[in-house]
């Protein structure tokens, strides 16, 4: 099955690498590094050169404990970056849950929406249905302010899968084709370290939903919990986690360290041929 992102198509014969461009002062790993428009654009082109297949532009942190950002502030952060990247030869994803930001970003040149709320905010479905953009639906429990306080599941993999399956059905009913949909189990979004590793261990179960699985494990606290490394020193753990996710069926890995992840995946692919 081809994965459609606006004018871009992927045959998914190999895993895709999505590079992270956070235009925020408070993201958990790189907050403030690319908060200026010029720095974010420069970083995006560097990730492109490093081998990214797509770029994910975000203007509001959703890390645990993060504060909300107004629509206007988010627009002011992301739109100049997306507009400046309009001519780049890979799809731009907008990381937002706000329909107004989605609509403006798609008009500015984005061809994918990466939504931590899985299009549950009123108006989001309509924006996507009126476009040819792809969408990634993520699972989370709670809000960024509260989600890591006491996450509880009976069977985290089944509950995440049930939620995402229900969202796929709702979105398809609105006329959004399945070949435009990806899913993200939401590592670190309302999950304990044990929940996260249960999800990673059994990630293949989500393949039964029949859409690409996007995984974001890069530099996350679950890796710090097992390595004892600070967030800026989790490169090796992040690359290992990306490889493990791909081995278990992930189609897209969302990462900070594009060059290293691309190289690791090339070695893995050579071994698998």
C-alpha cells in the first residue's frame, strides 16, 4: 500500500525517518535551540541533507508538564518556517492538535498533520477531509500537564490499539482514505516506563490495524530510565530504540538524530536483504 502525503507518495518498502524541528523554547530535548525562524530553517535543511524522508515542524511542546500555547503564538512560530521550506523535496508535517493551525499550515505547504489528540478537537476532521494531506493519529492518556502522574492500564497494548482502531474508523467515515492515515502509540504520553516497554515489546500487534505505525522514542525518559543518561546523552539508546521499533513493525521513526538513525537503518536493511 502506498502512503499518500499530499503530492508525495511512499511505497513503504523501507522504514522512513522523520526529522524533528521544534520551534519552541521548552521542548524536553532541544527546547530553544531552533526557536528562531532562521535557526529552525537551517536545522530543517541540515536534517534533509542527513537523509530525512520527512520533517515534523512543531510550535508547542507536548512534553510532560508543558504549558499551553495560544493559536496565534503557535502560528507565528511555525508558519514562517513552513513557508520557507515550501520548495524542499520532502513532505512537511505540522505537529499540532489545533484545527486553525492545521488549516494554516496546510495552506502554507505542509502535507501531513501529526496530531497528539488524534483529530478529536472539533473541526480537525473537517480540515483533513478538505485536504489531500496525511494524518498521524496518536494515543495519549490525560493532558501534558497531568499525563505522567498516575497512568493506569489493564493491557496497554490492547487499549492503545482499541483507541487507535476506533479513531481510524471515525476518520475513514469522514472520507479520509486509509492510505492517508498513520498511527502512533504515543510513547511517554500517559505511560509509565513499564507501559512504554510493553508497547515496544509488542509493537507488532498494532500492525493488525492495517496502517503505517509511526514511533517516537528519540531521547525520551524511558531511555534515560534504563541507561541512566541525561536527555542530551541518549544518542546510542535512541538509535537502538528506533531499530527495535522497526524490527517490530514500525514504518516511520520520528527522531532528533537523523544521520545516525539513517545509517543504522541502512546497515539493518543490508542485513535483512
